[in-house]
């Protein structure tokens, strides 16, 4: 999609959600007794699950919006826009925006068939060996 089209879609969106990841809160939560640990050792996490879980939540927001018949668009926030975003909305320094989701009424009147863009299942699913 051309950047002008994305920009126009975002500017007219009814709602924009900015999912935030916060490593501190994530480690604090998993250091509580009900999770089995009492320290904040991040060595337990082979990848930054605070970002991954936030990304999964974003995906669920997108799917829910589309299931409800709305238009939804995920877009990244370029690095140079993060500081102005933080300043404008008073976002704490330890909360990281992972992107943004624009939700509104879909301007497209016809469904698009994207099946030709999909790779064959054999290229993306591997059983027992790569």
C-alpha cells in the first residue's frame, strides 16, 4: 500500500491503539510467588517475551476488529517519532511502543483475494525435519 494511502487511512481512523511493552512490569509480574519465582532474573527468558506478548495482544486486537466487521491496520512507529510520541502523551521511558493499530470503518467495498500472495504450505510447514 502506498504511504499516502496508509497515511490517509490512519488520519481518518476512528481509533488508534498503541500497544506498549514494558520489561520492568513483565519481570515484576513473573517474580510474584504465584508464578514460581521470586526474583527478576531475565536470563530465564531466551527472547524478550515482554515484546512478544505485546505483539500477540496486538494481533488479537487486529483479529477482533476484523471479526467485528471493522477495518484494521497495523503500522510501525519510526524511531524518530518515538520521542515526540512519548512527549505528547506522557509515556514513561520504560514503556516501548511496538507499533500502532488504526481501527475504523473499512473504505474498501470489495474483498480482496490475497491467496496468490501466500506461499505453498510445503514451504512454510516442516514435519520432523527442516
